[in-house]
C-alpha cells in the first residue's frame, strides 16, 4: 500500500455557516481522530484530495498528514458527499498504527472475458462489489482481482474462490456470491389473433357472424311457432 502526503490547514471547530465559508475557499473540512490520539479539526485542499482519490490508490490509501512539525499516519475512514454534486463536503481521517491490524473494505475488480458471455451470449451479473479484510495498514490491497475468463453459462464465483493474498485475511462470508453467468432471456412471440380470412380457411366462423346467425335462426323458429299456434280465420 502506497503512502501519500497531504498538507492540512488547522481550523477551529466551526458552525455550519463557517463550514460553508471554508468550502467556498476551495477547502474540505476534515477531522483526525483515533485511539490514544487527540481529535484535530482541519481543512484539506479540495483539488489535492480529488487528485488523491483519482490516483488509482483508492480510498484505502495510507495518508501522512502534515500537522505542525510532525506527521500523523491515517486512513480515510469516511467521506461525506453533497447529494447533488457528489463532491466531498467532510472527511474523517482515522489514526492507524503500522504494527496493528485494521479492518477495511476492499473493492473487487473483474478481469478477463467469460466464454459464457462472449461465445454463448450469457449475461454477467456482478453481485458483490467489495469484501471486508483484516491486515496491517501497509498490506491493504488497492483492489482484489476476480478472474472470470473460465466461466460458462450457469457458473459462478464466490468469496472462497478469491486468490489468497499474503498477510490479508478475508472476513466476508465465503459463500457470498460475487459473479454469476446467466443464460440470455428468450422472448416468445405471442400468437396473432385469428382474422376472418384465417377463420374461413379453417372452416370456423367468427364469433360475431355465428351470433348473428344464431339469433336469425331463433327468430325464424319463433315465427313458425307463432304461426302454428294462431287459429285459422273464421274459427275461435
């Protein structure tokens, strides 16, 4: 794990109004804390912090905070973001000892191309995107690669299939599903409604015609019955 340096700007505990003023200066409010450490409120240059996050080291990078004449080693414990812009609005730095193990989440990175996708048209479902690990701060992996180049349709990889990393213990449930290759969905075409031409070809009459014919027949039968029941003229 690479360690990077960040210069901090000390600040007093601020009200919400003052925090807005800090952010307007291109700074991000932050705090440093840890076991046996005194809490330190500070500000970090927003551009430098953004560069750190996009440097490829990830949020688990070890940070050497320059505080006064000394430095404090920490990890990024939490980043609060604006709900609209997603820009950091507050950062928590947690002190760490290089001699004590810590627990952090590590991202899972998919590598390779699954034959079940490329050759059989399957769909890759990426379900679990990070795992919890325990290790010394300097052993924190930037990410753990998940090779899917041998997966066919209906095959999957779980946490227990992850490669072993020296000094790193994976705490997540070994049965946790990471990726799965599922068969493509086949859409069946609905049968077309019968047309009068199709009905004629099969010898069947459309319902509306059958109904009309039935009513006509019933009307004719009724007329014949009435005629039979009527007495001949001159007779009562």
